[in-house]
C-alpha cells in the first residue's frame, strides 16, 4: 500500500547538529518496541555522510545492532572507507529508498546532520551545463598525466568554494568542476540550488534545537563516551592489518571524518603508535601514548563543536526563506510531544 499526499510521497526530514539527540528521538517515535502511536510506522534513511562507510561505527555514532533490529535504517555501511560517496550518490539512493519505504505503507524519514545532503534532497541539485566531450577528454588526459593533486590545486585557485567540498582524490568531481569552468567560464559553485522543493515529495521538515552551551556539553561528553566504547581500537583496526602492515591510507575519504582525522593531526604517526601498541599493550599507559590520546580527544571535541556551529549556520537561510517552502518547523529537542503533534497528520 502506498501512502501519498496529493499524489506525492510524504517525507519527514529531521535535521539537527551533531549530538543533538536525533537517534534517540527517532527511536522513541518509530522503533517497533516504542510505546508510541508511530511505532513501526516509519523507516530511517541516514543523511550522515560518514555513516555510509563500513568500519566507521564508534566515531560516527552509528546506531547499534539492537537499535537497528527494531528500527530499519538505510544508507548505513554501504561503501568502503577508500571509496567516494557524495551528495549525488546520496540523492539517487535516497530517492530509491523513499519509493520502496512508501510502497510498504510506511513513511520515509530522512534523518541526519549532513547539511548538503538535506538541502539538496529537498531542493535538488544545481542544473549545470551539458558535458563538453572535448574539454572532458582533455581534462581526463591531464588527470592521468599530472595526477589529481595538481588538478585539485588548480581547482582551488579558480573555484575554492567547490574545491572545499571535494576530496583531493575524487578524480571524477575534480574533473567535472574543471570541465564546467573551462566549458562556460563559470565556477561550479556559481550554479544555484533550486529554491523550490522537488515536486515528487510532500516535505515536513523538523529542525531540532538545543541551547548552545548544552549542545557543546553533550558533544564533549559524547567524545569521551566514544573513547570508552573503543574508538582507539576501531581506528587501529582501520589503519593496520593483523600483521601490522598498512591497511588504509590517510587520504582515504572515510578517514577525513571528525573522530578519525584527528589521529593524524595530534603530533604522532598513528601507524607507528598502533604498531607499538600491538607489540606492547603496556604502551597504552605510557606518558607518550596518554599525552597523544589527550590531544586527540581535545581536537575531536573542538572540531565537533565547530562543525555543529557550521551546521547551524548552514541551515539558517532555509529558515529565513519566505513562505517556508520546505515546510520547516523548529522544535526543542526535549519536546517529544511537539514533534508528535507535527508529524501526526502524515498518518491521517
């Protein structure tokens, strides 16, 4: 049975900065064992760019296996840390999942904190020029001869905004951004996202809020919890094979996530540190290791707070749009009854 509103698929979007409590709220509402009218009536599509990567569980605060058994989540653990996964891939897969969930008579819930995923899912991707095969061929040849790093530096000089959202090893997106610039003389970032929500969906968007100081305290505590849950062991297993050989390189897209990249920016070589730890477990109590760990914790907490601030700043223009085309409602994250009253009409 399909659920539709005016012939459109109803989609609930829940967006909030990191550590606001999104997972807790969707669990209280939609888990099949929740004491809620909505129990078992929705499935979640993760809009978290780093939860898509396998092996990155503790550092990305993925829901655990028991939670997932009671509340299906999609677009989690779907690619390897060395692979690229971006907004375009997210929208294609999320569209497919929305149709599948709707066909089961449930409501798809887009839930996460990756701003570009949320915004582009609601409004669609910018319309860019058709491919110029000659320009594309020339850039592809240069990519093979000069490498992605050199062309990435070139992109940074002509379109720093687009470059800031592309990984240095993402040859396809670097090439596409350069192709657009050299085809029409305009930067990829100059093409605007549509201002009208996509027509196939009826959106209800909820922005969960918390007091800034409370949010920062939750972030700091979450980082400490991650270390207690085994973040160090998780990162070690990502970086090294059992025999101590290198498993993943630092430039893998997945390792750019907050909670992982700080192991590379905290004054020590993590491959060396984990090799020592493998051969001598007592090393975990040494001053060298403890100082390193303390610096990593500090950096993750700081970077997470900065990221939350960026998430808030990114979403604010949507709240200020005239006529609220995305049907956005701001709700205190502690007020579950307010959330329930907003979403009830989706099932009426």
